[in-house]
C-alpha cells in the first residue's frame, strides 16, 4: 500500500516538474529542473525494484547530463525567445496523440501483474531468474544478463558510447596546444595564463568592494571559495574509492561498469569545476583520457577475441577457465572493466570538450615556439567564430 | 514507523517542489533542488529499511555525491558563464 | 525489556527526524527571502538527516542485525554532512556576489546595495565588520 | 479504481512523453528541444521499468537463504541501464552540434537559422 503511495507521489512530482520545464523560459532554470526530474525518476526506479537503473540514472541524469547542458548553454543565450503561434497546433496534436495512447493502455496488463507476457516468457525472465545462478554465477541478475546473456548487446552499447565520444571530440575539436604533457611544471602560485584577469592578485582591491567595470563578474569569481576547495579535496578520494567499490562489487549488489565509470568521471569533473580545467588536465591528461576511451573497448573486444581463440563463440566465457562458472566470472570481470574504463574516458573527455572550448579562446596558447594565441575573445553576444577553433591541432 | 518517516519525507518533498517551481530567483530553485536531493537520499535509506533490504544504501550515497556536483556546477556556471576556466583557482594557492 | 528500549529509542529518533524535516520544508516555503530559506533548508539537510540517520542506525544494528547497513548509513550521514552545508555556503556566497540583498523582518533590505552584499561576501571572516 | 491504480504508471508515462513531444514541436530553441528530448527519453525508461515490476517482488539480486522470493524482471533493467548511458552520450553529440550551429549561425533559434539559410541559398 505504502509502496503504491510512494510511486504515485513520485510520478505526480514528475508530471509537475515536466510542466514546469515547459513553462519556464529561462533555460538555466529548465536545466536545473531537468536534473531534479532525473533525481525523482531515479527515486521511482528504486521503488520499482530497478536498483541498477536508479544508480545509473542518478549518476548520469542529475550529474553528467546537467553538466553537459551547462557546457552547451555557456555558448548560447540563457533565454529562449518567446513564440506563440505554433503552440496551439502543437498542443492539439499532442493532446490527440496522448489520448490515443491512453486509449491503447486500457488493454495493457496492470502495473505489477505477474501474469503479463513480459514476466511469463520461458526463455526470458523465467530463465534468467531460475538458471542464471547455475549458468553465470553472480547474484546480481542484472550483471549476469548484461554481461553474459546479452554480452553482444553490451559490446554494441559500449562501442556506441565510444563513437559518441569520438563524435563530440571531432565536433568540438581535439585540444592539442596547451597539452600539459608539453608544459613545464608550474610554480605554485604563479599559474600564468590560467585566468583571464590581467591584473595581478591584489588583496586590497579584493576586499575593497570596488567593482572594476573592465573585468566585471570575472573579478568576483576570483574570490576564495576555500570551503569548496577543502571539501572537494576531502571528498574526491572517497568518490574514487567508492567508484572502485561499485565497479568490483557489481556482481553482488547494484553497480557495475557503467555506473562506476560515471562516478569515476564525476570525481574528475568535480575537481575540474573547483580547481579549474588546467589543473585537472595535469592530473588526468587528455591523451590518457583518449587512451582510456579506446582501451576499454579494446578490453571488451579482446575478451571476445580470446574466447574465440580458445575455441568458444564470441564472448562465450565458459572457455576462459576449466570450470565454466569460473570462466564466466573472469569474463564478466574483464568486460565490466572494459565498460568502466570506456565510460570513464568518454565522460571525462565530454567534460573536457565542453568546458575547454571557451577557455581555449581566452588562455594564451602554449605552442612549442611560445607564440601568442590567434584566437580572439568572444563577446557575450557570441559572435560567430566559424572554424577558428575547430582545427586547433592542424 | 518507516511508513511515518516516508510520508513525512513525501510531504516535505511537495513543499520543496513548490519552492523549486515558484522560484523566484535561480538560487531559490537551486536551494530547493539541493534540499530535494537530500530528502531523496533519506527517502531511499528509509525505503530500503521499510522493504527489509537495507543493502541498497549505496545508491543513496551516489545521490549525495551527484547532488553536490550538480549544485556546484550550476553555481560555478552562474558566476562565470563557463565551466572550464579556473574560477575557483586560489590566487595564493 | 531491551526490545522495548530499542523500539522506544528508534521511534523517538525517527519521529524527531521527521519533525525536523517537515519543519524545514514548511520554512522553505514560508520564509521571505533566499537567505532565511537557507536556514530552513539546513534544518532538513543537517538536523533532520542526523537524527533520522541515528534512528536508522539503531534499527540496522538491533533489529536487522546488519552492521554493514549501519556502516552505510553512517557513510551517507558523513557524506551529507560534508556536502549539504558546503553547497549551502557556496549558494549563499554566490547569491551575495551576484547582488542578492538579504531582507530583514520588516521587509526592507538589511544592506544598502548589491555592491555592499558583494563586498561582504568577498571579505575575509575577520574583516566582516567593515 | 483498479484501472486507476493499475494503469496510473502508463498514463503518467504518456503525459511525460507528450510533455517532451510538446517541447520538441512548439519550442524553437535547440537547447530547449534537447531538454524536451531528455524528458521524453526518461518517460520511455519509465515505461520499461514499469513493465518489469512484479507485485510483491524485490530487486533482482538473488538472496541466498530465501528460495521462494519473487524477483522483478531483470531484462528491462538491463536494456534501460545501457540506454541511459547511450542516451547521455548521444545527448552530448547533439549538444556539440548545437554549439557548432551557434558558431556558424550566431543563434540556436530554429526559425532564425532557417531565415539565415533562406537568405543564403548557396550551400
């Protein structure tokens, strides 16, 4: 009973939030509400027993996707322009479609019905629940279905994630200049070129409250968010540790490669948000991130190749060890690792791609010859900058 | 006992949601969303106990973390309109 | 006897937590401006979380007999206690920097201008008096 | 009444789906469209998870000492788990395209882009 109450309440929240997203004109507020929407949806997933999905939705929907939207918004205006005319046509169309779909649901099996076709097909849920412990091993059925029964599919998904990462990199430009690998280590405190504010640090001006119109809000931003820095320093190691726990505990509880990868990336994203991209790039150079992206797919595909070389089918882990169950265990470990590595790499590189694009223009380039940058700063209006940063490494 | 806590949390979520939708400033929304996240964390914990499987508390941990990351990201974006530059860079670091 | 005690303590803690949480929620709706709402949210995020989590820990140890669950609740509490106040702090600071002026009980701003608010946010703690 | 309780989930899914669709049709801002797509996408996740739930069931993580436990269907969970991660990856691609569109046209309002394209017919 209380279960239905919780579900009903959370679903109603979702509808209210969705209406809020429609109405709000401020895109930033809409993005914030979209994060809330994902959070509520993830809560509802837990009540509906989908713990692994809730895990992923919470990490992806509320975290990474909010950050990606913010990254895109930083290039564009925060307001959508008012439009009126087409809304009525659209509303009529949407209401009619919705009514038809609701008419269609009247024949659907009711929520929680154990007799619905999805629950009774002998080769699907029934088989997974009854025989997976003997055929694959892990108590977490989601892991065993994901990794073993549907191993091909997961390979495909991993490749899609990898391909999306490549696509974003090619759209937003691989950043070659300023790669920290070529940089001399910076003296603490000097941080040349990290910030766009030309004036050196001046504590008196800092606290005087004078707002320099030339530097504007950027001047504010140089404030000491020391609390955030200290807390971030404290939290990031725990987050990394927790990601490893999620990665390797995924057989026994909710978790696995997808979730761990996203959480691992979140730690670096948090670091990048607080300490600046430049510092995060020193910790996690983009070249390493690209290697992670490809390496994970390589691990996954390599596992498939090994099983074929050992005489089995592609991704048939039984042949990996003398005992099929042990083989499954090794196989699952390997492919979860592959998934985790790829997802980590792709998520971090997405963050780098979106966050670095604007900073590129402002930061002095560090080419090998030490020449100054050619990219001009862009005004707030966002004048077109066709192609100037799209081929940085060429 | 857990049912009481669940209902209390749901009621508070309604109130928080009202604030998130009403605004008026972005900070109000952000405060409400952040607070909503904490309530979700508590709801998951309580719900785990209520259904007798408190081994899913890991998820609540992720919520606490992601909530923080999201809030910081929006704040930083609001301050600087940008995610990448070293906004929170300490000058005398 | 012991069961009864556990029951009493966990009920008291969980109910107390609910009280904090609902009070915070009401405050979040009824308070007049952002900075007072921050107070209300903190009642939920820290006060409510601490008390409710303690109740859950009592339940985990004595009723479910699961030390793991207790440790996880403790970790969640630890995490929440770090992140929630930090987020509130950052929120308040950014709001001040962007020129949000706190409003007093009589409905009038307590600072004369957004610039004062921004200056206040940028000062070090020992310079607050200025 | 039993219709309401039994089908409420589906109806909410449809309402959310339509909300997303409405944003996609009626809003011209490309980022807003992406937000609408996110709403739509999550409603689909919801549909799948709803179909996997079994009354009285518990999460599909096997308990050692309880052979009679009813578990919810793990298959929709697997499908949606991967779909979420793929969804965010494709969202990222779409947002990257939006950024490039903004660089090329100086706007992300669909009708303004069309107007600019109409003004310059040669590709």
